[in-house]
């Protein structure tokens, strides 16, 4: 009985793992100049606190995001 329950749970977890994917959120900041952009970036980091973790993106990731924004039916 216990083995069957464990097998069912394992099967469910494997199925969820296949269907589950990461959700990334992209914050795009705009500014009139470099100084204002730095201020906006610093404000976003400070206001986010510990609940929002902001990371810099490399060029390849930026290209993928732009591609995704222009082709909404694809996954990155």
C-alpha cells in the first residue's frame, strides 16, 4: 500500500517537473540620459528590497528577450 502511494507521488512529481517552467520577469528602465538611467536603476534596486532580486543580463539573454517580445508564442 505504501509503495503504491510512493510510486503515485513520484509519478505526479515527474509529470509536474516536465510541465513546469521558470517564470522570469523583465524590468525595462527608460531614461533621457545615463545619469537618469543610473538613478532609475538604483531606485528599482532599493525599492525592491529583498523581495525583488534584480540581476544584470548579458547580451545573449537580451537578444533572447527581444526575440521573445517580438514572437510571443515562443518560449525562451
